[in-house]
């Protein structure tokens, strides 16, 4: 019996993304997500800057950790977008002010 050795293959995500963007329709779909990911980045940065875990943030907002997890993942789902009031509570719990800009 021979012993196979583990040989991991390094993922070059920049190269893979470059290749994927060459596929028809991929680049447009990728760019269409830009606004959602920018909003998600802002939420996650606010929570991180405040030094809060999802659980700690949930306690400040009077909700559950799973609700915070759903909220943070809802930007990738058109059917479950958070309300302005929820985003405002999230921002305030992080010590921030919610500001919406159209550019």
C-alpha cells in the first residue's frame, strides 16, 4: 500500500477573477454587485471599528446574533433587504451615523 502525500494547490484569486471576467456576462454581473458590496463593507467596517462582535452588536440592538448575521448577509439577497430603520439602529449601535448618498 502506497502512502499519498498531501500537495495543496495554491489559489490565485486575482488570476481566477481575471479569467472569469472574460466569460460572457460575468463582468456585468460582477459590477452590478458593486453597490451591495460597498454597503456591506461599510457595515462590517463600522462594526470592526467599534470593536464589536455580532453577539455584542446584537445585544446593543436588542436582537439576536443570528439576526445580525442575516442582516450582514442580506445585501446579497434582493428579497431580504434591511429597512432604513434597521440600518440606522445598526449604525447607532456602532457609534456611527447613517448617511445615504447618491453619487
